[in-house]
């Protein structure tokens, strides 16, 4: 069963704008990860945030985690056309799991 | 380094035929995974191998078998293909066992079962 649910399902913005995607999940987690998938390609890992962390940055990416609300957000600042892709959150449930459970993804379109 | 490679890239099967999807990684990773991706469904784990010599079922293992041939290679076999197995299949690997691991994905195999 899907653990994460991304919101929105699709997002269309202009270059230079910020893009925010949200992920909600159902159970306790050990960590949450975000992946990007360009059309017709495999997934690429973006960032991992542990359950005891609240915020993490990597370049133009900012991820937040609120374990009390069971939710996370991915912010891409100053978006570029090359950011056009699908974005997935994935969780490692706790306790006792080591595998990832993926959400259904958000499709981001960045127009020039 | 090629990373994670998968063969074939595309395959069309008839119902009842069998085939093996091949996956190899050259990053000396311990853990390997097989997923399927269906439209609007995200990725679902079929089988995984936490380390060489071990395999475990994931969320959707029915109709599939796997072999961890050695540390580099992890194959997925469909013994009697069904139209419901039409999907895009991804292989992935991660450096270690355990929970704090990013996964590295191959380019995928697009399988159609008629």
C-alpha cells in the first residue's frame, strides 16, 4: 500500500518561481527521502531527512519534516526548465523496516 | 562507472511466456531492489536483496522470482507472464544494509504483456 501521498498531483509554474510539493504519510518513520524522475528515466535521489531532523537544505532544495503532522515539504527555489520532472517522497517506516515505500508523485512543469 | 544497468530496455511478451530481466551494478553496493511502476501508482517493491545471498519479498511479489547471482547482479524472472504484469520495471541498489540509505536506480525496462 502507498505510504506517502504527494500534493499537488501536478504543478505548473514559470521559470524563476518557487515550487512547493507536500508529502503526507501514515505511520511512524525512520527517515523520509525525496527523489526526482525525468520523463522516461530512472529515479535520482535528492535528499534524505531523518525523523529527528526538522529541516534540511541542499543547493536550491529545502526539505522540512513535521513528524507530529506526518508530513514533509520539498521547496525548489528559483526553478528552472530543467527542474521539470516528477518528484516522489519515500519513507522508511519505523520500527523494523529497511525498505522504501514510495508515494505517487507530483508532476512539476516549469515553463521558460 | 556505469552505475546500475538493466537489460533489456524494452520487451513485448505474449501471455504465458517467461523472461528474465537482468540488473547489474558496479558500485560495490550490498543491497539491491526490484520495483514496478504503473501509471499513477508510484513505485512498488517486488523483491529485494539486503546482502549477497539473501532475498526477501516486497509489497507485490506474486508472479515473480529473483536471483542474487553475486554481489553485482540481481535478476527478476517472470515464469508465466500475465497482462497485469505490463509495467515499467526498475532495479536499484544502495551501499549498505540498514535504513539511512539512498538508492541508485537503473534506467528501467518497459514490459508489455499481450
